[in-house]
């Protein structure tokens, strides 16, 4: 049962990135067996170089989205945050 929960979590799209953790790491969705084709049409298979370039581009995009999210969150945190100074008697 824990395996199913982990699989489900890793395949749900994250609110910030818009993609699942699995997709963010591997740049493709795992094969669940529901959409298996008998034959792969010629020309649809990526070469290793194309696959690598696709992964690099996806990670750049995810990095930008995470930085934007961090900036957004820090803006609201900094707006309400008050620096507390303490003395030895406190």
C-alpha cells in the first residue's frame, strides 16, 4: 500500500512547477501500462542527444519556476517579518 501512495504522490502535478516530481526528474511520465502501443511509429524515438537536450531544457524551466516561487514567498514573508533583538536579561 505504501508503494501505491508513493507512486501516486510522485505522479501528481505540483502547484508550483505544474509537473510531477517524477517528470521533473526524468522529463517523462512513467509507463503505467495503460497506453502501451503495439508498434512505435518510425521517427518518434528520440536520440540520446535529443533526450539529453530535452532534459536540460526542462530542468532550466523548473529552476526558473522554483526561483520565481521563492521570490514570491519571500516577498510576503519579508512584508510581515519583524527582526527581534534580544538582550542577555531576556
